[in-house]
C-alpha cells in the first residue's frame, strides 16, 4: 500500500472516521499499511479531535493482532431472540 498524503483538518473541528471491513483487505501489506496510515492520521489530529472506529471480523493473524492490541477492542454479541 502506498503511503497516504494527509493535511490536518480545519481548526477546532472534531470528527469520527469509520472504516468498515478491515478483514476484507486480503493483502497483508495493504492491511498493515492501512493500520499505519490510520495511526498516523490520529497522531496528526490528536485523540481530542479525531476518533477512528474500525470494524472487522475476529482477527487470527498474529501481526495484525499485535498492531491493534494497543487500541480498545470490543466484541459485538448477537441480539437476543425472543
């Protein structure tokens, strides 16, 4: 994955970046690159201005698990049936 160019957002603005389907990126280098780019963007903006929410199926790749382990991870449970 090529390195992403990013310009800092407008002063005072706050935003959330949603990335759905991390597990659907089958190429490991592309997936690693996306995780690195998201981390870089968050470091530029700071956690007070930018929240990043990434969805994925349960991950089994050890290197990906190591990269995302530093962030809060949550498991969504199925809705209860009546």
